[in-house]
C-alpha cells in the first residue's frame, strides 16, 4: 500500500488528501504543514527539498503532491523528482504562472488568443501608456506570484495609474517589480483545468470561481470566495476551443523543450470573438479543487501516478453527473487584516452530499480555531445546481466562529440561468403558443351557448343559460391507453380523438346525461404542433358527434419524463342532466326476469390493446398485413376503427324511461362492467352465443391463443353498450335503437343471486369462438431451472411460464443439493424435479455430464440459473453456449462476484440493481440481456439492500426469460 505526502496547508490540500485517501492503493496520506484537517502531519519538517526528502525516505513515501505555486517557483519538483515521484511541473515549466510577462509572450508567440498588452518596470512609462491607449477597459497585473490578489480591473484611467504605481512601488514585493497592462475583455470567465503527462491532455469539468469579496462581484479581489461546477451552458464550439487551448499549450511547451507534467489551469474568458486566455496557473486551483474532487469518480492516486510516469493515455478519468457548489467561509477583515484563534463550532461530519474542507484552521487542544483569512470551504453536491447550492448554504449556517463571513450568491446566476433557458430543457414555449393559435378555430366551431373559452385558466359552464336550470353535473374522465402505440406504428392518429371522446362521453351517458363540455390532456416528450393539431381536430370532430364543446385543456411538453416520440392522451367530459330524466342505474327497480339488450360495438374500441400488441409481436405479424377475412382491409385499419359514440342514438332511449340501467363495456368486458349497474341480490346471465362475435375477436382468440373467458374479460367482443329493461319493454327499446341506426340483440336475463355467486355469469362460452384461424407461432420452448436453495427467483420464473401468453414451459427443475427447499416448492407447483448431487461426484465433469443427460432427455432449449451455487466448467458453458442465462445482484460490469451487495455499500454508490446476462466462461462477464436499477440509501445494510434488489430481480428475470424464449420460439 502506498504512502502519499501532500505539500500545503489550504482547503485545496485537504481536498486532495481526502480524495487520495479513497484509493484502494493508498494506505496513508500526510499533509505538510497541514491545517486542522484530520490527516497526519509530519513533525518538524520544513518545506525545503532536503527536509522533505529526508521525511520521504523515513516514511517510504511513494508520491509527493505539490499544492501551492510558491513551491513550484522554488523548484521543489526539480529536486524531489530525482528521488521520489513528484506531481507537479518543474520550475521552468511553471514559469507560465510565476511570470505573467513570460506567459503573455508565450501565448503571443504560439498563437494562443489573449488580450492586447504591454509590460512595464517604470511607472512613468506605464502612466504615459495608460493615458494614451483607447481601450474600453484596463487591467493591471503583477507579473509575479501574488496569491491571486495581484490583479486590478480599473474602472477609470486614474484608478489604473494608481494601481500601476502601487505595484511598481512594491505592494506585492518582487512579484510586482514588473507589471502588465492589458485590455479588459468583456465576457464570462471560466476556469479550465486539465491533467497532463506532457503529451496526453485530459480536461476536467469547467469550473467558475467567484474572486470578488462581495455579492454581485463587488469589492476587492480575493483568492476565491466560492466556486461551482460543472459549467455546462457553453456550446460545443466553445468547448472545442477550450480543449484546443489546453492541448496547444502543452504541445507548444514540448516544442520548446519543456515537458509539462501535472495540472494546467487556464483562466479563460468567453467573449463575442471566442475564448481567450486571461492567465495560466500551474497547479490545482483553490477553491476549484474542492468541487472538482467532489465530482471525480476515478482513483486520483492512479491519475497522478500516470501523469508522473507518462501513461495518462491508458488511465480512465471519469466524472460524476452531479453539480457541486463550494462556499468559502472567511474571517472578518479578509483579504487584508483578520483575527486568528477564534473557536470554530458546528463543523458537521462528512456525508454523501456535503464535505467541509479546512483552509485557515488549526487544532488547539481539542478545539479547532481560525488560522487564516479563508477559514473553511463548504462543498455540496446534488443532481441540480440549485439543490447543491441550498445544501452548501444550509451547512454553512450551522458553522460558527466570531467574524464569520461569506458571499450569499455563489452559484446563484447558474440557478437563474437554468430557470430562464426553458427551451434548452426540451420544452418549446413558442411551439406551444403556435399550437394554441392553430387550435382556437377548431375549438370555436364546437362552441355552444353557455360554454366559454379556450386560453384562460378554466372554462365556464352556465347551466341556466344552457337551459338546464336546476340540473345536475355528471363528470367522466378516461384515456386512450396503448392504442396510441398501434396508431403511431401504423402512422394514423386521426381516429384517436373519437376514442378519447367516446370513452368519456359513453361513460357519462350511462347516467342519462347530455355531454356539454370537453377538456383534453395532451402530453408529449417533444411538442410538434403539426402532430398535435391532427389529434385535437379529431377530438373536436368527435365532440360535435357527441354534441359537446371542446372548451380547452392542457398541452404539456415533458422531456425527461417522456421520450421525444412518446405521448399520451386523456380527457374529461362534463355532462348535464335534467332532474326529470331517469337517474340511471335504477338499481331499486331492477329485478328477477329483466332483459339485457346488447348494442353493437364498432370493433375493439379502446380496450385490450396491450394484449393485442403482445399477440402481434409474438406471432411476428405486421399491422400492414391484410386481414384474412377481408383482404381489402389491413390489420392496422381494423384495429384503429374509432370508438363508437352512442350519445345521439342511445340518450333518447334512456330519456324515454324504458331503461333501468346502462353499462358502457370497456376494460374488464361484460363481466366487470355489467355488474356495476346491478343491485347486490341480482345477477346477470349472459348467453355468449346470442350474438355474432366479430372476426377480429375470433382471430385474436385463435391466434393468441387466448382463453375464451379471458377474451370476455379483456375485450367488448362486439357489445359496446348493455341496456337493462323490463321484459315488456324489450321491443320498444330495440325499435328506438333501430330508428337511430343502432344494431341491438337480446343477450341475457337477470336472475336472483345467491350469496357467493358471481354477479355476471357467462354461458355458452364454448360456442362463441369457432377457432378457425391458426397461430403462426404458438410453440413454447422447454426451459430448465438450476437451483441450490430456496429458489425465490425460480418461483417467479415458473409463475411467468404458466401465463397464457408465455413463450416457454418449465420442463424440469434440477438441484445439486438434495435438501434444497426449492425442490419441494417446484413439485407443489406441478413442475417435474430431479436432484443431481454435486457433493460426492467423481469430478465436476462427471457431475455436469449427468446434468446434460437430464437436459437432453427433457429436450431443454434454455437454462436459467436461479441461485445455483456451482461454477460451471468451460466445457459445459461452451456446450450450451447462448442457452444459459443468470441474474446477478448488481449493474454489471460493476461489482462482479459473490460480494456484489457489500461492495456497492463499500464504494458508496447511489445506484445499484440487477442484471440478467448470458453465462460464458468468465464469471459475470456474459452479454447483458436486461438490467433494472435500485437506489442505495444512507441507512442501507447489506440485508436491506439485498432485499430490495431481490424484489427487482423477481420482476426482471421472468421478463428476460420470456424475451429470450421468444427469440428461440
């Protein structure tokens, strides 16, 4: 195990040590001279090369990491790297930072964009230049190292002259013996850091520092009052310029004979003319490092070693997708004079969201006290910048010391930027406005007296004005469901409006009410006004058929919730009824001997499409193929027949007083809709042979194949409405229906119901489906399940195989452990079992040969491992290649092997899960079939996490088995 020495005493060094300590390759991290952070500090070791090398030899240090810039200027890397690996550039390479004059000359010579400038060592020359230039703004810089404070952005020529005079008179000592006067550039500043081994350059996420002391970027410059990352709002072109600047810098240095190894930090500004360099730093930034270490997912120790050894190209550098915010807590008086020794309280323990890094602190007995201007840096991460910022400031509020000060606007502009850039998230407000304008006219033509209006916050229905003085309102809501998926695949959404209005209007009709107003809910991942108009015009046409007004609704664009091509449709129908009309169902009047009249449907309407799609997928039938009973109609056209709207034809019948109850036959079929209108002591006996079931239903039942009872529970099977009437009124009701062009037929009678009897009894089921259509692919493949224990996954696989639409049957369950409880469970479920003990077998090969013989006897085509605690030989795996699948409790390729769940907790991941994969010769390395994720909580134990993963396995494994079985079938 390695030992690392970090040189420095700020929050940057604490952050580096914190990240290095997470490496599996690192045993101990020292910080010299260190601060109040909980890391060991060498005793009596100064920051000269000799003392450091002596300590390195004594402690067998493997790597030295240089933090502050003054050590680079002193040539510490040159000396230490002769004996110990040392991360950081040499003195000559770091001249880019410790001589800004040199850096400007370098940039100009190699074509790296930067501001116009001149260098001066004489105040008279500098003053004359400032008075003569015509720049819009002037920046005065000390050429040497000034701890981040040697820059003045002058607001006037006078201020620029004063700053130049102060610097040249020694304000920053030797650092300002030479100054730079440059043109002020206008744009957004950003920090670009990268790792480099002198050849390969790996950029870090962009970071934004807040240099000024006060909110709103006011006050004097500081070493940095806060920082946020990543900065993502720049486009690809800007990012490419940034990468090119970093790469060109390292390349140009190499051309000049300088091999730059370490971190290069380019202070940039994004202007209207592109990206330009403000300055170079030759080390990790502070406070930039604090947030970058929070976002780095890879092993920092391995990255730094690779930079030293020239192998960065072979090293993985991965970053979190989270955001990070760092808030600096400073002492009063910073950046000038500030007190030291004030007690600090309230520093929390680090957690997955927040880590507090020590800067100007030290331990005094059992207390932590202030020992610098910038005292602490509070860092928090989250999936959004706003939440990361909230967490950082909430923690900052808990920390106390006399004179504590911080800016209150760190990261604020990025939160504001995110709120106004709505279109960037995928929501196009302009497209939504265009849609409203285009559909207003469509809605106008459906408008009725008393209904008003689209575009407001709601729609007013004036019942008195509509002629329903003391009326009741009836409201119905429904959706179209997965019929949308069929319509999308066929490319015809025109009839979906009728489906939506029909589903809602037919429901409220059952209470003898007149639809008056309709509202739709259209939601999509990406709004396309042209597509939406087709659907909404269809809704408007359907509203006219139903006699109601389309008064408005909601059109929602929800990227991230729906994919760009996904959408859904729902609606609400508001109906009114005159109090003199029958309030159906009249349950108190329905009695033994009443008659059930079926009103013909127009096809499937809008129910059962999940089963329909499964049948088409399993039988590999395209919607464009012609129907076998009518070659002039395709399956797509047949399936998309719009829902029949019964309002104009059936409402007069209901108003006549001849009907005791009406049921709209939707999901659940006759059995689960007719019961809703019957009193508890009455049942309906329906003769399924009393009407002719349409060919589409006959075909689905045969080709599925689908059990006849399941057909009646899933589809309307040709009956869209059921009316209950007294025996003496049957002819009158059917005559009224016929007058309104509805086909009707008597389908059953009501009878007294005994306790425990079904409320809807279907008779002659065996006579209603003729079975003349044959399935094109109804074969089930034989599956074997191998277990060693209780077999909880085995149970779910067996249950899945027993479903009507399953593509497989479990031919045998094999256990290598005679006492495995799963054997008894499988037998109880009616599955053939066999035990082939692995213990006592002459060899693994002999044991597997017995398994193979059993598999071949049962004609097994697919093997599912379900808690089978034996590693299979390469011979067996090759013999059954592509025919063995297993499930593993992690998101492979992460955390292979038996310790997957403990490893997930040990590595503090936030997401794990399970993976179904093919089995090959290497453990847990076969092709992935399916995965499902499970969140990891702070409170999780191995047991609690394993239970949640197991629950997800029970869902995923059966689906994956069916998927593979369908391929083989």
